[in-house]
C-alpha cells in the first residue's frame, strides 16, 4: 500500500504547490488556488495513511519519493529533461527512503 500512497501523495503535493507557483510566478488566475488547496489537502490526507507509526519517519521516507516525483513533473509537465546529476540525486534519495522504511519494520 505504501508503494501507492507515497507516489499519489507526491503527485497531489506537487500539483498543489505548482498551482500556487503558477498563480504567484506565472500570472495564472487566482482560481488556480482552489484546486491547489484541494490537492494540498489530499496530499496531507494520503501521507497520514502511510504505515510507519511515527509521522517523522513516514515523512522522511516520503522525501525520497517526492524528489523523484518532482523530477518526473519537471520532465512530463514542464518539458525539461532532468540532468544526470538530478537522476543520481533522486536515486540516492530513493535508496535512503528504502533504508528508512526497511528500518521501520519490526526487527529492523
């Protein structure tokens, strides 16, 4: 379930933040803030459903997924190709997220 929750939360967070960014920096209409706020609320809800008992551990593990999802957004929505260093950083972050989640298991 975590494998679905983290990417869904990342998409919601990035979409919500992008809506605010577009309004603030790219002259998008203020109405963009409505779906942006809804997306950020969905993000918080989805992240609260993740399994680790401690919120901080869940947020730490989510961080790696967020980094990778942000680079996918950069490529898919903004039309910019991630640099090799971006991809290396995302890979390291995902490895760290995996270690954090694996260590959160009983006996880990």
